[in-house]
C-alpha cells in the first residue's frame, strides 16, 4: 500500500463511520439536547485520554455557541475537582469503551448529587452507558489504525457527535451570528459583527459639492478627496451622489460638452444611505447587493456624518 493509498483508506473508513452515525441516533439524543437546554447550570464534559482531548474541543464548541460549558479532567475530579460540579449541572461523560475506570469512579457521586449524566460511548451495553440518564452511541466498525489500537475512527465519531449536539442546541436556541460575535470579540468575525459604520467611516475633508458645480470642477474635488465619490448637497440637505464611474460614463456621453455640465445632471438622486450606528456587515451587505463601493453615512438626525467605502469595511 502506498502512502496516498493509506491516506485514502483512512478517509474512507472515517467517512463511512460518520455516515453510519445517523442510524445510531435514538430518542436519547433529543432528550440529551433538551436536558442541556433546561439546565440551570453548566454542561461539564469529562473524558480520559484521547476521549478527553475530544471532550475539550466539544466543551469549547458548546461554550462558544451559547451553551455554558467547561472540561473537567476525571482524574483531577476524583482528587478534589468534583467541587466544581453543582446540582444543576449536566455532565457529558465520554469513553469509547464505556469502561474507563477514572470516568466510572465519578458516577456514584454524580448520581447522589442529582446531576443528569449523558454518556457518549461506542458500547450501549457498557457500564457507563447503563448508569447514565441518556446514551449517545458512537460505535464504529473499525479503527483506521491498521492495528485497531490507536483511537482514530472512534474519536472522529465522538467529535462529530459533539458537533451535532452543539448545532442542535444552536438551532433550538435560535442562536444568531450576533450572539456568536459576543463570545468572539477578539476574532475577525466578532470585530466585523460588532464594529459600527461610524467607527470606520471617513468623516474629514468630505467631497461635498453644490448641485450647480460643473463636472470639470467635480473631477478635481473627487481626485483631491481620494474617495471616488462626491456628495451633492444644498445647505445641509443631501441631494445626491456622483461616483467616478458616473463621471467616466458622462465623459463618453457628452464628449466636449462634459466640463460644462452641472453635476446634478448625472448624479444619483436616491443614493444608498446608512447610519453611524449600523454594523459594518450591514453596510457590506448593501454594497454587495447593489454592486456599489460607497455609502453615505448619516447621524441619528439624518445629517451627513461621513462616507464609508468597501475598502474601509474590509479593514474593519
């Protein structure tokens, strides 16, 4: 077997195992999700070895998608960390064999404490599965490991089942992108969802021109501002917008007469406008929908506050 053949076989075995998980779902999955939704406390994930590593990822995914959760090492729990668990907490206990000693030692305490225990194992008849309130079956036919020793396919199945829990919980909660951003303020998504247009707009030296200004002078104003647009205003009222694209089309249309034509003759009289308090993702959506690169920004009173360009949004 070549190196690439080995890789393809691993992909095939793990993909087949994931596909079979759908047939292993029982009403316990629904009840496990409902228990997590009802929980007044946290979802505590625990597991040993490779299952524990997958458990850390599951706990992190749950926590970032609206379900308060953390990982607890079963060995440390048995030596004092059980004090982290409160009666209102739900415990997701993970063990492929369902016989992991460090995990099984926690069960009597959890039962006496009144915790709802959800087991994730590959053996429905195991001790852990039988002594839990709900069981999530992640049984696989074979490990991808050629010796059938190293947890490979089984840990992939656990990971996918954990994702299925998280996604089901998100759907039940009506979890939105804004909620996700609150838990990821340091990431690019969080910044984009929380940053307001007023934070990134251009507000100094705006290219504001009167309606009767000749296009020859407007070109100079657009060039000086380096924004690619000019805002046509009368006193404090916004009359329209003209872009460098409008100017180029006017040059082709009017030829020698171009420089003497007033800007109001080619301006867009109903330009797209956004407020300083709108999110930059809202501005970006408007630009993509209408295939434009600039938006006029107004304050709460509807007065001109700035201009935001697509480039500004990408930086935000």
